[in-house]
């Protein structure tokens, strides 16, 4: 019910919009309208935009605040910010910038490191290691479903993905032209561990169940949010009865 109420709030914020409506702006406005979501979002933005005495961002504090946001914020609103559907670059760029990636995601270096570096750091962190295992289990294909990805798996996969935000393997959208995601790393300098490196990166870049979980969230986004002629009360009732 809490998730449905959150989506209902998104509906009310966006129902009177024009053709230029931006779902990620609506998600941000919905978070602002919720005291807990706004407080936690303000906290991570302040931390991630802050500057340490050395001149760089305080990455550890930034990531810790991000974890609090996704752990304690209303899931309907936090996930709406993370997975808001986009059909144009402006919306997709806002989605990509959701959690200040210059600090929380990409880091200070212009080139990404080998994926083995964040993977090894994650393996040495109990919190990150457990969340990575949960993500692997929640988003793994299974022979039970005809296409390998059971429909009921999608919510757990999205939550597990969100649980990685704020860890050393934080993933994000790779550009503003697609919904492709990956951690900030590559496998060009992984030497004889290239296969291991590619297997880890492929959890994000070659994972049909993760792709479908994100697409499933997009498909549940109420079309009436973009249609000023839709009866918002009717759509609101539909949202309040969602599973």
C-alpha cells in the first residue's frame, strides 16, 4: 500500500502536465512533497556535493548518505527517482544525475578503473559483499520461467539493485540515450583475470532479468501522468489497488 500511495502522489503531481512532462522531475517533486524522502535526499545531496579539505568530494560520507536514502526512504519514491522512465535525453540525463554521480559513482579519475578493483573492495566489505550476493540471487535467470526471468522476480531485483547504490560497486546509467546500466569500471586492464572481470560487469550489462525488471517498472508508470485529459481520480483508484 505504501508503494501505491507513493505512485499516487506522483500521479497527482504530474496529471496536469503538458506533452513536455518529465517523469524524473515528477519523481523529484514527489520526493520533495514527502518529509522523510526530502530530508534523506537533502542529506545525500549535501554530502555528495560537499568538498573535503583535500579538494575532493567526501565519497565515504556521500555513499553512506545514499545508503540511508535507499534504506530508509519510502521505496515507492526512492525507486521512482532511480527508475523513472524517459523518452528524451533531458529526462534521461536527469535520471543519470539522480545521486550526484561525479562523487558517488565515477570518482575523480577521467578513466574508469578495472572492475577487479571495486569488486575486490566489495568482497572485503561485509555490507557490500552481502548486497552483491543478494543482487546476484535476486536478478539471476532461472529455468523455471519460459524466458528465464519470472515476473514476480522483478520487484526483488530492483530493490537489490538499489541496495548496491552507495557501495564500492555502485551502478548507474551509462549515458542519456538509453537505460543501460553499469558500475564505473571496465575490463581493459584485467590481464589473465579478464573472464572474471567480464563476468562481474556482465551482471549489469548482460543481465536480461535486470533489464526486464527496469522495463517492468517503466511499464507500470501511469500513462495518465502524461495525459492532461485523463481523469486523475480514476487513475488514482487504479494505483491504490496495485499489488
